C-alpha cells in the first residue's frame, strides 16, 4: 500500500520536469486587430497554454527589457515581428543566439520575423560556421560583410550568403562572405490560398498533418530566400497565381536549433487554422525536448 501511495507524489515532479517553457514574443502591431481580438501573440499563447505539458508566457515589445527579462528560464522563444524590427538592439539578438548556440534555447520565428534581429543574428552566426567549414585553413582570411539594410533584393541578384574566394599560390588566401539578407525578392499580400506540401512527413513537427492541405488566406513570399542552406525543409508552399516558398526550415546552430515558420500575416487568421496550430504545437514540444536542461 505504501508503494501505491507514493505514485502520485512521484508523478508530480516528473510532470513538472517534462514541461516545456515557451515565451511568445510579439511586437503587438495594432493592425493585428483585423484578424485577432487580443493580438496575434496573445492568441497563440492562449492556445498553447491550454495544452498539457506547456508552460507559456506572452510578452510584448514595449514590456520592460523588451519582454525578455526571463529569457534564461525559457526552452523555446516564439518570435513575431514586422514593422518595428529595427527597434530591437543587436545585443538582444546576440543574446538569443548565445543561448541557442549553447543548447539552452530554441528559436522559432514566424512569417515576417525573417527580418527580426534574433533571426538575422542567427543566420549570420550559421553563415560564419558554414564559412569556417568550407574554408578550414586557419591561414585563410575571411571577411564577413553585412547587408546594407533591410532592403529586398532583385530576382536576378546573387543569392546571399555569397562567397568570393581568392587564390594565391594554389591556395585560398582570402574570402569575402556577403552575409544573408534574410529576405526574398517577391511578396504579395493578396490573401489567396496557398497549397502546403509536406516534404518530411516523418519529422515530429509534421506529425498528424496530411501530406497536402490548403491555407485559406495567406500572404505570398517568393523564393529565393536569402538564408544559409537549411539542414531540413519540412514543407513547401505554392500559390496558384505563381510563387513558391520553403515554408518550414530548420537549422542546427551550435548545440541548438532554429525553426523558421513562414505562413502567417497580421491581418489574415492563419494562426486560427487547425493545421497551423498543430504545427506550432508540434514545433514547441519537439524543440523544447531538444533543449539541454
């Protein structure tokens, strides 16, 4: 009998230890009210916190310390940014990258957060890793050149990150690396449906999803996306009027992971769609389990 009495006591700390701590960050743009009653980030957080095993906090850009004062206590950072990207200091993004690289945090960026400071810093960091793997000779001088600002490229531009290697006496002596611009040449907020095709159905983030499904309203982004080659592409999107995008992209960064989730828009109810919410739930659970505690 005493063994049975211990079972509930043992189960409580085990469940707490297994929970995933999720911080949902949102710049809380007023235009979100066209699709969300209580800001996009708050609605995502409300959905996630109603699920078992997730401890969720919702913060905004105007909160003290940009809402990131308790970042060290989180497993997964979900980030939405759009028109106020430039207001976040580079040091904030670098702190996020430091935690990701150490395996203590996973970064999940949503839609227009491709130009957020944490995502851009993460992509810069991954590019530096790739460059050192590509040119391992310690005598090779590598220069990293940041993009001139948040400006979209033309379709016929060189896709960044771009490498310019110079040879002297048969060896690569110097390399210029144009860091990724973290954007794409085409965008259209027409709100037409996108067709999602799951490319890695075996991945835990895509568990329970049909092989193909439609997002009823979506903003179109068009490839090429100027980012380092991802380690995994989980799904792609296509629009009937043209345009396609690698919709779910995963990178390893040091000991941690970065997931870019493209579907979304502040005036379309993408994050009320059952399939989109399923992907978000799967993603925070899987990313959280990958974090080193």
